[in-house]
C-alpha cells in the first residue's frame, strides 16, 4: 500500500495532504455524509479546529487540490451506498429499463426508480451551476457553524411534524401519548412530492446543512416514517453524489492532481468503510429511533463553534 501511494503521488512531487489528514477526512466524510450532521460543514470546521491551515486555505481557492481530494471521497461514499443497497439498485435499474421499453410503470421498483430520477434533477442542475461558487462563498468555519445550528432546527421541525401526524391520527390533540402513525408507504409517493424532496436537497449545498437530514425531513413532511424517509434519502444520495464525482473526474486526471492521488486512494478507502458501516447502522437505527439526537448535536456543537470562530 505504501509503495502504491508513493507511485500515485508521483516520483518527484510531494503531497500537500498528509496520510493522517487523508484518513481523518475520509472517515469524517463517510460518517457525516450519512449521519444527518453535514459532511461539508464538518469538512470545513474540522481542519480549522485542528490547525490544518493548508486545507482551510484551499477550501476557498479558485483552483483547489482539496476539492479534487473531496471528489474522490464522495465517489467512495456513493460506492459504499450502492454496495449496501445493491439488491435494491439491481431491481431499480432493471425496472427503469423495462419501464422505458414498455412505456409503463408496473411495479414498486419501477415507481421508485422514476421517483429517484425526478428527485435528483433539481439538486443536480443547481449543483452543476453553483456548487463551486457556494463553496467559495460559504465554506468558512463561522458560516458552517451557523448553518449547522440551522440544520439542527430543521431536524427538530421534522420531528415536530411527526408529532402532529401522531396527534392527527390518534385524535388525542396536543396532549396525546400515542406514538403510532399510519405512515404512507414509499410506493404511494407522488412525483410532485419527489420533486419537492429534490428541491430540499439543494440546501445541502450550503456547508452545515445535511443532505440526508433535510431530505429525511422533507420525506417526513410527505407522510413517510423514519425508516422509509431514511431509505429514500440514502438511495437518493447515491446517484447525486456519484454523478457529482464523475462530473469532476477529469480534475483527478490532470497532472496537477498527481501529488494527491495516493492520498485520494487512502482517504477513499477510509470513506468507503466508514460510509458502509454508517448506513448499516442508520438503516437499523431509524426503524425505531428519531432525528432528535442529531438535532441536539447540531445545535449544541454549532453554537459552541460559533463562539469559537466568532
């Protein structure tokens, strides 16, 4: 592995990213991309906290090797999601091809496939146009800290929506102790609702706003339970993250990227492992648990970071 890293870095080129930084940032990406606490926000804040000034400076640079590094981590995260949900993806992809051939939607996997397609379009279009600009404008520790607090508030709002659904179903009013909600199945989602979730995903382009968190909250507002909202969020993340990585893949092939290719490999392995373990945990967690712990974390940590970077 060490010899391979040396070869990928280039014989006479030193990397601006250390191996320890590659591992830490890879683990951070794999966990925080799926936990609803914002991977982009944490990738902005952590280097500043650790005094990694080389990475902090690169985040606002017009031509940044750090963004090239992050591309590799995102592709690894998308790969982990695909591997975990591979059975679903085989059925979804096969269903899409059959649906195109027959010009009809005949089963839940075909429906789910088209829901994912239409939900991907809004963030995809905006991301291609404004992603780099938003990173340069808002990829600052203080901004990310403020948006992290907002992320927590959004998660709390999602949980409040669930409580309203419980009270509406039970007829018990605000004081009801019922915890059972007859949630809508994912297959009942309308295409206009999928677009709404896709639009919500756009806000995750702001460092501090979680992609998985805001899409889960949008799903809760459409009547899904935590488990289906999380599943749709993770499935939706796969093509959007992978497409963003492929779109920026040419930057990995440039000569200027040679010094960091070894670091991209190391970081990507760490990101893949962390993402796979994270989605395995969260897919079980959201069968019975809520977003509240992540909301508390986002608000408390965000406020502490605002004090730190103000």
